[in-house]
C-alpha cells in the first residue's frame, strides 16, 4: 500500500472502533503482564475466566508468590501449558520483587529479561499499561498485515518493523489493537468476512475487491 492508502486504512479502522481496548481483563500492570503471559496459545475468554478468581487473591507479585505453585496451577489449569506458565509467573513475580521493588518496569529490556516474557508480551504491556506506541504482532496482526498487503513479512519481527515504518504517528498508539480486533472479528483465519470489511477496497487479498 502507498502512504495515502495506509492513512485511509487506519482512518477507517479508527472510525469503526474509536477507542479500541484489550479484551483481556486486568486490574493493574502486574495482572496485565500475567494475563498476557497466560494468553499464549489460549483465548482471551478462557484466560479471563481462569483469572477472575485468581486476581481476587493475587493481584501483586508478592501475593502471587504467597499463593504458591500448586494453588496457582489450580486456578489456571484450564489454560494450555498451565504447568509451564505457572512456573514462569512465579519466577517473574520473584524477579519483580527482588529486582524491581514489586513494580512492573516500563522498559522493554527489563520486561524481556523476565521469565516467560518475549517481545510480543513486552510490547503489549508497554502499550496498554504505559501508553507507549508499540506494535505487538500476534497471529491476528501477522495475518492481517500479510493478507491485506499492508505490511508483508515472513516473521513477526519483520511485520513489526514494516508496520513501524508505515503507520502515521497519530495512529501508532492504537494500531495493534485495531489490527488485532479486525483480524479477530472480520479478517478471520479460516474465512475472511470481506463483505463486512471497511477496508476491502484497499486489501490485496479481498475476494470482493
């Protein structure tokens, strides 16, 4: 897409969802970090259901450590890879207490140094908790960027870099949420609902274009 088309692409997504938000439920930066870690290969709905009771008893790193691994596993056992995720959540909670005074850092390198936290997770936390214009490339963003021709790339990092290069500054803060929600509800993996798409005339892959 050329710059004019990119601008129009995000203008339309912004008009459709003026205030996009994460569909994960959280109460503070720590619980946001936990739900994003848990959301890997899991649905937001499933994560929200599992953490509703968990966060009533453990919404700080200190409380999570006090809860312990067995009890944490019991709360999240409906989520895929819950054993590994439980260990990572306790390990990152320990690091937050020991290295960051129990506070989630607003720094990419510090976040990525935490157990179980990769670039995508760090980008989500930086964007949602701290208002930084980062671009988290999940499966939805990767698909939309490639399918539409917006920002093709062979890896999530390639797509992230391509998006950073083309998205106008005024759209940067909410861009990844617009792309996620568009991929989740319209540009779906199995069958894109092109007839409901506000950017179908700009899309390289739309069957109705």
